[in-house]
């Protein structure tokens, strides 16, 4: 997926907010919590997302993917899609959606209710 396609996909998820941070990266949040970062890295065509424990273990060693710099070094389970072959477009969007869902699950009931989630 191109950066524009990734941005469009993330922006279409319910109650998503978007900010530019960290050197022109597109940062997507739900309930004030980050679920995806688009464009952070050497090429600007990266996608970084939160992963489950199992997904993190599997994806960490896959070609074109790596534990997200900075985040993984702090013990967080985030993956960065940084070059080909990486994930297919469908798989990448599935993982970003899973990241979004994990962030929602981590919100308080009150916050989810405020957001209508």
C-alpha cells in the first residue's frame, strides 16, 4: 500500500484522530492512544502498528518487517513494515485493524462509551 492508501485506510476507522509528529510521520490514534504510525523511518513509506504477542513473534523475523525501532527497545510489541516484500496489502490492513482493536480494548469502559465504541 502507498502512504496515501495507508492514510486513507487509517482515517476511515471510527473515532480516529490524526496528528503529524516525529519528523513528518502520520500518527493515528483512537481515544488518545496510538494504533498506527505511517511514514516514520528512512524511506517515509513505513507502517508501524501494535501487535499481539503471537503476531510480534511471527512477524519480527519476516522479510521487510522488524520490531519497531524505539518502541520494541522499550518492551512494546510493535512491528514496522519497512520494505518489500513485507506484508500483502490485505494482511497489512488486517494488522493495522487488529492494532486499532487492541487499543480500543485497552480503553476504559467510560472512554469507549464516550466514543460510541
